[in-house]
C-alpha cells in the first residue's frame, strides 16, 4: 500500500520488511508487536492492502454492534492496535480457519494483553514478529556494506578496510539519534525532550492499562531510570528495590519484578538472558539477565546524558554503546530466527553477546568502544570460548569484536572486527 496516499507520509524501508513479507506467505495472520512509536503502523500499512484503526471512534462503534465487519476488506487487512479489542483475536482466528490461503491479516499492538481463557490459542494460525526501533544501519539509510550477520554465519570473512573509520563524536551522535522514526530528523536535544515525555507517559498512563499499579508514576519513572543506570550490567531486583526506596520506602524485590514484567509487556524493557552452555571447567555459570531499554537514545535521555557529557564520561558511553550493539544485533538476528544471550562464569570470563540460531550454530561477540581495544577484545573472546565445551555445543561460527571507531579487519586468529556502523542483517 502507498502510505503517502493512505496516511500522508512516505514510508522509510525497515529491516523487518522482508521478514513480514515472508511471514505473510506462510501464516494466515501475522501479529506485529512492539513499543509505541517504533513504526509498526507504517510497516504494516506498507505491507497491507486495506486497514482499520481500532482506536478510531467509528471502529469503536462497530465493535459494539458488528465487530466482524472490521475484518472486511482486501487482504492482507491491517487491524491496528488490536489489543484495544482483544475479542478480535478469536474473530480473526475463525476467519483464518474458514478462509483458504495465507496472508489474510496483520495485527499490530503496542502491548501484550493478559492471557484470557476466552481467547483461543493462535497456534498454527498466527505468527508473531517483534518490531524494534531503528538500527544504526537504518539511521544511516542502509549504506552499502559487505559485512552481513547472516554471511558471518555462512563462513564469509570480510576484506580488510582500513579507510575512514568513525570518529568518537560520530559514535556519540548515533547513540543520541533517536531510533523512533518520527523523531529521527530532530536534534538530539529535541528528541531527548520527547523521549523523556515518552517515559512519563509510560509511567503515568500506559502501565495502568495493563494492571492496577498502586504506586505513583514517580516510582515507575524511577524504576526506568534505575534500569538505565544498570544498562549492559546484570541487574538484580533486590538492588533495584533498594534504589527505589527513596521514593517508595516499602517496595520489595517481588514488586519490582512484577513492574519490570509490565514494562516488558509494553516492550519498553527487553531482557538479555544468560547463556548456559556445557563447560570444560568446573566454573559456575552466572544466570542473571541484563536489561536494556527499547532504544539506546531513550536510555541516554533518561540519564540526561548529553553529547558533551558522554564525551567526558567514557565509562557511561561504553555501556550505552554496548546496549546499542545488543539492540542492533537483536534486530539483525531476528531475521535468522536467532536469540541473543550473554555469557559470564565464576572464573570472570565474559562474552558480551552470544547469538544462537535454531540449528544450534552460535556466534560470540565482544563490544569495545575504541578500535585500539580490538586486540584485548579478541583475547577476551578466545579466553571465554576456551571455557566452553565445544565438543558438545560446537565451535562458534565466528568470533566478532564490534567497535565504535575501529576498522573492518580479520585478525590472524580468525577473529573479525568491524564498527557497528558497518554491520547489516
């Protein structure tokens, strides 16, 4: 569908477009999920041939008297913000069952409704896709790059490129550039103001739509800030609860856990779980998750981190950059149906990102802000991989050091390095 004709805006191509088109060829209905303002509606409109906005007044009236009428239209038909009328789930399921063929409906939603016994399983009828904010590759308008995550899993190794490498201020600018499509043309200061308002709205309104939260919005806002402070680090709910007691003296770790779950259902927070492979040594695996906000620029905005502040605080910058790498790898590997983890053991060996594909292939990724840190990153990767029982889980398909300011290069030990700005799906 021509989005300019439908809603008056030109469509910006997204990484997820191909995955959505493939899903429509194998599933009766596709559920496109993600946080508010990540671009779901535009992506779905681009793929659809008709649409209805469930939050329109006319749609709400039809829901009262003839909800099935909302399903009538050319296929694929978009039902935008379907979670506002969860009863549509069963109507779509029945329509898919009764109508031969695939690609009938696209359902978009910015939260996950609570399970309801009246909502029949969508197994075999619905396929879920997760849309996230813009990757660096998308922010840079998809530059030509031969460094593809998919090709690394196939054994491809890039040619050395020691040319113009990114400058530190370029890295900072891309971290602060909002991944929300509607904010992408704004200045860092303008988008930061809007993203702080986004956090306030999530804390005050969105979370209340999912559950009755008795704490004040300030507690949720402080929780998001606490998660931002611990970005790219293993977060313990007991530690976060202690951090929140300044605004809620009696809050418990259990309550924090329930609020984080609500934020995950709003797609505002995403966990990076710990990987648990078989080990060669007697080391114990750490099992705590890391938590990332949905966009690195949103994390920076919640911290009040300006470009000048980050230029003088390389520790915070490094943590934000690692979160940006995790974000982009999560988007890219989702096209391969992959999962993102982290690894840490009791011997102090760590791997920032583990990517695992459905067929068992895996890749190990270390994140370093500066190009001069590549040798240390490669050594750290090798030391950690040596702890893993590769006889049982297989050798890694690749070892990769992603930098902010380094070159594209394959080291003598086979480790690849590249700047994040060069990495594509």
